[in-house]
C-alpha cells in the first residue's frame, strides 16, 4: 500500500517520546489482552462449580471474550483511525480493566458472561491499536524489532496465563484471576495517557463518518462464522451449515454496503494490493497450522505417549516459552535482512517443523516432539514479525488502525478455523469412535496425518508469499523501465 502526504504531515508533527516507555505501554496492552484468554481457560472447572452450571455453559466464559474480539477488531481499528487512536486505546484499556473487576466480583453467571464480552471489546481495541501505534512511534528501521516485541508479549501472556491462573486459584480463589488485571490495567492507562502521541484532531468535513451498517454486517457475519466453527465440539451438523450460510449472507451484505458508502469500514480496493492480500491470507493459514499444536498436542502426549497431566502441561509450555525468547530476536533479524526475505525463511522453517512433527515423535517420543516444536516455533515468530512489518510498512496514517485490525482478524479466523478443521483431520485419521479408547498407535497416526496436512497448508502459504514477492519485483522493474 502507498502512503500519502497525510503521513508526512503527521510524522512532522509527531512529538518525540521516549521509545522505552512507548513500547512498554504497547507491550502491557498486548500482554493483558493475551492473558484475558489464557488465564480464564484454567478457571473453567472452578467457575462451573462456583456457579453450578454445566461444562457446555461455562465454555461461554471463554467464547464470549473471543467472539467480541473476532467480531469487532476491524471496526474498532477503523474507529481509532477516525476518532483518535490514543483516546480510544485508553478507553479500551479502561473498559477491559472495569470488566475485569466486574468479572472478579460478580455474584451472577449471566453478569459474568456480559462482563467477559465487554472485556473482549476492550481487548479488541488493545490488539488492533497496539500495532497501529508502532508506525507512529517507532523509526522505520526498528519496526521489525517492535513487532517482534509485541509477538513476545503475546507469547508470554499465553505461556503465563495457565500457570499464573492456577497459582492464583490455588491461593486466592477463581476471582483473583480477573481482579489481578485491575492494577495492571490502571498502569497501562497511565502509561498510554502519558507517553503515546496525542491524537490529531479532525474537524468538519475532514473527519470521515464511521460506517455503522458495514460494522453491523461484518460483526454479524464473523460472529456466525466463529459459532459455526465452535458449535458441535468436533461434529459438523445442520446447525453448523446454517451458521455458515448465515455468515455467507452477512458477508454478501457487507460487500454490497462497502461498495456504496462514501466512507467504508474497509475499502475493497485495498485488497487489490497483492502485498496486503498475501499477508492476510498467509497469516490465516499459518494461524490454522499453529492451532493444530494446541488441539492435537495434548491428545498425542497423553494418549499416544502416556504422559500424566503435569508432564503434558510441561511439554506444552515449551512452545510459548520458545516464542517468548525468540520474538525480539526475530524482529531484529527482520530489521537487518528485510521483511520479505524473512517471511520466506520463516515459512520454510515452519514447513520443516511440520514435517518434523509428523515424523520425529514416532522415532524419538517426547524428545522428538520437543525437537520438532523447537523448529516450528522460531519459524512462526520469524514469519509473524516479518509479515506484520511488511503489511504495516507503507499503510497510510488514516488506515493503520483498520489494517492492524485486519491482521489480527486473519489470525483469529485462522485459530478458530484451525481448532475445527485440524481437530476434524485428527479425529478422522485416528478413526476411533471414542478418543478415550483409541490405541497409542492410532493416536500417533492421527498426529502424522494432521501435521502432513499442516505442512501442505504451510507450503500453500509459502507459494502465496513467493508469488507476491515476484509480483512486487516485477512491478518495481516496470516502474524503473519507465
């Protein structure tokens, strides 16, 4: 995408702010939104007991949060472009913090679900706008490092959530996992207000209108799709088909609205940019692949290798820990070698990691599984830092929020799709009516088939990235010839 004179004006007016405090503010926002998912998962049994609800009902504690993020993340990114990113980020952190307090203090399960949905709205704002702020506050030659840092904070939140949540529940009860967000949220609000650049005020005709109809149709479509991928717990029936049809209808209405309104939520012409389209599609494919490790990994480690719950948790924590340590390094590599090259390197490493996960555990057991994860995870961090940098590199200032929202949306849709599709591939390959009674050999066969499919998806992502790179080079040669 190309920047405009608006970018130069905004850059010239950009106040100097200490980079350390700016990145601390953005990192804390990313950490909180990640903790909001991972820490709640471990509390589900305690919440079911406390409120006397079924396992199916208590899943809405997590689902309400994820649905809010998925349905609104693009819209809140665009709202930040229009109303001002700093004030909206502060409001989003404030909403997340207040909803965390309500979640921790509520006596009602219904109020808990409502608070978690509100917490998800705040998290959507935080996730969409943190990447958008990187373009405003970080020098271009350091963008990769900043993106790598945000990836590291997301990984830390994912890794820390289960252990921190478990410790807080053991010592203080389930309410503590929500209340602990309050002081962290207040600190994030103070840092954002003090250190992030002030919003540029748009007056009168200069200020575009927010696309309300487009927002409603997009949220309707994304919500239906997310429910279609999560309803039924592995089975795909009439309800799932109806939800997918509803999602398709909502998407069609959204596209009609966006083609006609003067100030669309998403300019459809943006997708003519091969770099943006390739970045979003590869991000979704890669996220689908990474979800397979979370869906299939626990079953293989427990049923296939016979590990107890503590050992399974320890092995599963290795991936997020590697992510936490490799994120900033990946970002620095992006700054040194360039985003386009590192996207390719990351995807090649991921193909190798998928192949290793399909083969090594059958040869070396736990050691083989860990070795494969140690190949796959750094490849993912390289891809993520490079892809985010490439997509956000030349986005116009007044569109950074919505593009950042699209990046996060493609990731979330990949995760949601991966949980359903890769889980179905695993179940099909195991070929057992009841997973609890499947033999270790059948579970191992399921792992091999799942990561063979994951490797194929990564090869497709690699082909898309290579085609986009070739197109960019061809366009550059054409311009130089003129």
